C-alpha cells in the first residue's frame, strides 16, 4: 500500500551546466547513456517518488535542445532558464516553485541515477522535523589530506589529515524546509559574482544562516557524472541493473542513424591546396572554407553529430572557434568521433559520397577510406560520382558531399 505523504514536496532539478570537464560539446544533462539523456534518466526516477508533487527543471539559457528532449513529459514538469552560476540557477528555480510547497528538494541532473529510495529517505527525514535541512552522504574510504596553498612551482605539502571517520562525501538530492531555503537564498543578494561561483551546494548556504544540516545515508548509484570516465561507470551501472532485472534477456542495442551534407565552392585563389577525404590533390585548386574545405570530412562530422544528437558542425567547429581555423578535415573528424564517444556512443560506420568533376578520385578511393577510418577508429567508406555536367558540381565550381553515420549506445 502506498504511503500518503504528510507534506507536499517540490523538486528543483538543476540541468543548466555545460559540463566543460566532460568535453561532450553539449550541455551535460543532454549527454546520452544507454540511449537516453542524463536529464531523462533523472526525471524518470523522480516521477516514481510519490511524495514529489512538482518538478522544476532549470535548463541552459537560450538552448532549445533541452526543451525538445523534455517536451514528451508535458505537464509533469515546468522549465526555467538557468543563470550564470549554480546558485543563480537554483534561485531561478525557487522563483518557479509553488508558494504552498512545504519541502523543496534540490537535485543535480549530473546525479541522474540516484535511486527512488534515496529521495524518500531525504523526504522522510524532513517530515520527522528534527532538522530543516537534510542531505545524503557517503562515508569516505580514502585518506583525505588538507594541503597548504601551492607554491609558484605547483609543489604542495600536507597541512593536516582529518580523521576519516568525521568525513562524508556529500550528494544530492538535498532537502529543505521551503521557507528556510528561500530565506537562505535571499541572503545571496549580498554576494559578489565571484562568491556565487564558489557556492557548490545549497546545504552550505543554509548552514551559513545558522541552520543545522542532518546527514542521511547516501547511495553509490547517485554518483556525479563529471569526467569522461564517469560515463563508463554509469554505463556499467545501467548494464548491471538491466542484467539483474532481466537475467534471461540480452539488452537490445538499437542503432541511431544520422545524415550530413556539406557544400564548398572551388576557391578563387589558384594557390589554395585541394584537400578532400583527408588526401591532398596537388593538381587541383582547393575548396573555400573556414578550415581546409574538406567537404567529405565535414559531411562525415555532421552525420556523426546528427546520429548522436549533439548538434552540428557549426556547434563544435564554427567560426567562433578560432582554434579550428585552417584545421584539417581529418583533425575535425577525429575530434567529432571523440565527442560522440564522450556522449556515450560507439561508432558503427560512416559512408560518404561526393559529387563533383574534380578531383579524379577512383585511384585513391581505398587510400581515402583508410585515412578517414583511422581518424575515427571505425569503418569509413568514400565513393564519388559526377552530375553529368549539371549544376555547380557539373560546372566544376563546387562540390557536395553526402554522409550517413551509424552509432549505438556504448555497452560496458
């Protein structure tokens, strides 16, 4: 029989971070694990917590991709754009919480796999009324040292070693009496932007206002996805859970297919080198473009990004990224493959066909396919055709490349 919640609880899901340390090139909450984004994994678990009657998702400002992912949830949640810091994002979420909420939980989408009973443990502790703030935490197994500020050469020395029995690794969801959390965040009006950047969780804000913070048992599943290797860990977690739930069934891996098209004009500079499909064709004038104009490699990049759902060529290598000015198509393709894998996918293959009068390609087709395959660590096949003299390809003033990529969720 279901328990009747004694208080209404609202939850603010912070999903506004870009996750630069993860290196996926998209908001961290959109990174895919086992075919679903982190934010979807988090929401699917939150919806199973009967005590939570309201979900506010704080999304990256001016980014439509999150809205598209969340659209299927309909009225089960509301969204607000995030701010310049985590503290600012939570405050914006607070502004959207219903005024009659008794408790407010704050959770990070990066801890997408926090189990249902962890939310319930936090809420039940709040309902007992012994503290106005409750956080989950794990005992620390490593020896933790406090070091002196580093010297100019980066050398560090141990200042002291706290007793391990007194240390805890703090997690989310963190739960609060609604009025206490609102009052604590109101104090941030006096913080500078630099001070706001240093606020890493809401318990520290509440504690700074004199409130005691109760600690309850955390959960190993509530690990935080921060670095690329964390994706390997959560993929292993999902695989293990799936195997335990369905011991007689192998998990079905559904592939995802993406298409990419790239068009480049032949340069008006007769000295511009021709690079196509990762090869140099010294007898031809090259293609114009921000990088080396390699339409084949660029189309392959776009196909990979499309299949993984992580943006497009402009998102990752646009003109606002000066470090990619003049970059080779092979370099861009290798980076595209890295970003796709960082987003939780493995690459099946990529197929590219380009249309143009020049360069003469058939004799170097196998060489091109091998160069691009080596760049992404997966099979790439390249073929070419003419347009029977029709259009700009037929006139020799430009080249069009069409690519298709297949990726699938990585399984560990």
